[in-house]
C-alpha cells in the first residue's frame, strides 16, 4: 500500500488552454479549483489569449484538474487543451496567479 506522500503517486501537468479563456474569471476559478484539490503551481495569461496552467500533486488530483480545464468556469468557452504530464518536481508552495 502506497503512502500519500509517495513521490511515485505524484505528477506534474503543464497545460495550455485556448478559446475564450481570458476576461472570464478563468485564472481565479483555476486557483480555487487547484487549491480545493490540494495542488501546487500557477496559472498565467498568455499574450496570444490562451492560459497556461502548471500544477503538481497527487495523480488523482492532477487528473481532476485536467478534466476541469476541459470546461473551465461557466463564462469560458474552452476550445482546446494541450497538456502533458512530466515528473513531479516539488518546486511550488501553494497555487497562485502568475503575472
């Protein structure tokens, strides 16, 4: 049985979300969702109108965040999510908006 702190049960997700995702509360909703899931990382607007999300934590929580990114908050219109997982690094404390 794996312990909750077992690094093999943790992962990192880097995602770019495209569509109507700026000016609709996407970043603030992403922060709330990530914190609710116990994830660490950041969300950032990009000059091309997309939003970047980088998060780390328990694999099941990261998978839940990935699913949430597919729809976003109610005012958003997510058209595409490009995402990939990589090795957990443990480099973040909390989850915040990066400017």
